[in-house]
């Protein structure tokens, strides 16, 4: 970890973030075995921060401790993706319903600006697409007036599994076009003060099995 001389955070945190980033980006592939000694040597640290980091990664579902093999990087499966999107839809739709009548012109302009930014991003820049998608959805739920609800939604977006889904499966021109299409429809529903329609579009864009996400609703 010699490349971060000004980082005063605990070493275990920095090791965790680096390993997590390497798993999310695919640098460390699913099925890889992470032995504490090997990882410590690779990152130039002692075993203690590596052990703490791997324990945290296991709690978050990125790795599994297998006796005799070490920590194995988990495969991201379809059911896990469905679970994440199911929970996100339930919470985000609740937040949008609670925000009915509370969206200000400035907040709608903010949402439009994020969509416009998404439109000009390189479709292969999945990290930037993730950042903008996260920003849009968090801005969408901001007027809900429920700090706890917003906090839970934010924690889901900050979870490495959500980031991993985007970097692994949600990238390229087709996905970018779908995101823009969905977000523009949500924005139009909010402009029309049609909250049920906004919630319906949210369900449409959270359905990972829907092959017709470009089809109009209603």
C-alpha cells in the first residue's frame, strides 16, 4: 500500500477498499482463492489488516471462507442481482410516493442535469455510469422527508454488490440507452405530478428480466 503515503485511515480499511475494488473490477476473478499470506505479500502489508479486510468482505457477501482453501471470491449470480433490485425498488418506490408534491423545480432540474450527463458519457465508462446512476436515484428519493429511508437506500447503493453488478453486467451502449430512457420517463412522470406512473416506471427499470424495457407503459 505504499502508493498512498498521505492516507491516514486505518490500514485494514485501505486494504479492504483495494481488495474490494479489485474484486468489483474483475481484477480478482470469481472463484479465486485469497490466502492471507499471499494477499499480505501482494499488497505489501501484514496479515492482520488482510484478515480484517477479508472478514469484512465475507460479511458483505463478496467472499466465503472455505476451510483448507482460504477465502474464495463469490460468483455474482442471477438470484443475488434480483434480490438487490427487488429491495431497491421496494424502498425507492416508497420514497417516491412519500415525496409526492414535494419535488421542487430545482430538484427536477437536478434530475434532468444528471440524465444529460449520462447521455454524453463514454458508454464503456461503467464507473462513471454507476456514479451518475447512483446520483440520479439518490436525488430521486431526496424529497421523501424520511432520513431513515434515505439512509437505507444510500447504504444499498454504497454496497459493493451493487457496484459489482453495474461493473460486471450493466455497461455498454445498450445499457446506457436503457438507463437514459428509463430516467427520462421517470422525470416526465414527476413533471406531470403523476406519482403512480413514476412508481410504475421504477418497477419497469428495476425488473432485470424484462426484455421490453423500451416499451411504453400505459
